[in-house]
């Protein structure tokens, strides 16, 4: 049994009741709305004739069909489940986008090894790692990746070292740590094919992480990307933390005793420690969101707007936890941001958490300023 629904300006048949063989998650409409705006922004900023896009793990085909219908790209939509493949074909027909859509019932890895696509989208259950290698081999211009295995990525469970070759720490900024560990793993995978990464928009929401990143060819550029990996040292005693480069780690140039309280610091990584977004790109995405008819427009605008304002610092401070540790009532976030700025520091909100802030202040100075409020 199927029901007809609408996302954006696209009509879709989706299973009326949950079924394992055809996956449709209505809560991911937010990420699909941001994708539509992001791909439209990419096509405007990096124009190239007849871009090709693959939705390699498509379920109902919702992402691919929406991109064919709402952005006008040539799309390949694939799922290895036969009932999903049948539904993808029906959804293509329902929107009359047959001319620019091809449906496949293949293993994603097989398809990605055989053909190069300008835009490669992998939206799995859990980890993207089983298809990451072939996605990196196939992609020419833009990689879109979801991960829903946030527990291991963010340090709540073990398994990240095995799956992503990196160690997270379960800190207050775990959502950002997971995002950066995933970006680090993608950077290394692309590097194997002499491809470089430029993150355009990376965000985490409730139960998933989504990366949208430009890809360019060239060993030299790929080497530059790899240099953007590093580590974060974190003190669980006083909350001091700092990022440092891979080169510093390899040369053992890192002090692992906390300079503020003398306790041993723990190290997370390797992870991507450079900017995880491109401000100009995010502004274009914001403009695309604003002019489109989208079901999750308000939430999507909020995420992208916060990403635009967000400082490029690889961690954040949970403001309630900070005030609890200091045994003081939490001041409002706007008053804290103002106080930091008027003391000469940079400060912003973060899309990773409504109750956190980013600042270039060291933790001891941050505590001093919070106590004065
Ligand atoms: C999370 S669902 C996709 C959801 C969809 N992209 C959306 O936005 O609603 C993942 C899909 O990948 C398919 N899948 C998993 N591994 C695959 C593989 N190796 N090759 C092809 N399809 C695969 C599953 O059948 C499932 O439909
Ligand atoms: Zn310390």
C-alpha cells in the first residue's frame, strides 16, 4: 500500500506503513530540502554543462526524483532492493522526469566503480563506509554523504577506530567531533585517488550528519587537503582544549599535560580541523532556500543561517554545563556573546547545539567573563 505525498514541488508515492524493503524517512525531508538548495547553488556557482548526479542508495528515489524535478539535473537513481526499484520507476513517471532520469537495481558499489558521476550522493542506514571507497573513486565534482551512526562517530560507543580509523572523545562537543571525524575519513579516502576536498556545508542534526563537499583532482591539491587533518587535545578536568596538526603529532611536538590544571590531556582524531563550510556557498544556499517552496524551509534556513555566522573553531562550549561547573545561574546566550566580544574575543552561536557557544577565548578567560555576568 502506497500513499501519495509531496516534498518541495515533487509528488511521491511512499509506503503507507513501515516496510524494510522500501525505506522512506519523513524526518529527513529537512536534509533533502537543504540538498535541493545546495545542488542548485552548486550548479550556479560552478556552472558546467549537463551535470550528472547519482543517488546510489535511493530507497523510494525521493532525493534523485526531487533533484531531477526541482533542480533539473540528469539523475541516476539506484537501489538494490527490487520493491524499491519498482517504486523509483513509478516516482519518476509520476513527476514526468523520465527524460532525465535512469533507474537501476544494482549494488551501489558496482555502479560507482563502472561510471564516474559529477555529483555522488550516498545516504545509507548507519555508516557510509561500505560505499565510501567507490563513491570517492566515482565522484568528479560534488560529494554528498550522510552518516546516521552518530554513536560511534561521536564517541558514545566504541567502533570508530575500526570504522573510521579515528578516535573520538565523548566531550560536550561530540556532534562536531563526529562531523570532523567523518570529514577526516572522507579526506583520506579521496586522497587515495589524488582528489582534494573542499567542505562547502557540513552539519549535524538530531540523529544524522550530512556533508556536502566539493571535490577536485590533483595530487598536489590532495596533499593540501590531507594537511588539514589534525587532532584535538582535551582536558576532562578543567575543560581546556586545543587543536593541533598532523605534522605536530608526527613530530611529537605536543604537550599532553594540561597547561592550566596540570592533569593529563586526552587526544581525539585524526579529524578535519580546518573550516567545514564555505561562507559564500552557504549564502547562496540560503538564497536558494528563501526563494523555493519547501516543507522544512524555516528549519533549513535556521541551520544554514547559523552555519553562516558560526566561527571556524573546531569545538564549542555548552553554556549550561559551564555555568553548572561554576555553580552560577546561566546568563542569557546573547549577553554572554556580547560580553565576550566587548572583551575583544570572537564569539558566535553554533548550529550543533542551541545551548552552546563558540569563542576563541581560552577556558580560564571564558570562566572569568561568565562569572562577571
Ligand atoms: C537510508 S535508505 C535511503 C533513503 C533515501 N536516500 C531517502 O532519502 O529517503 C538506504 C537504502 O540503501 C539501499 N542499499 C543499502 N546498501 C546498498 C547497496 N550496497 N547497493 C544498493 N542499495 C543499497 C537500501 O535498500 C535502502 O533502500
Ligand atoms: Zn586542565
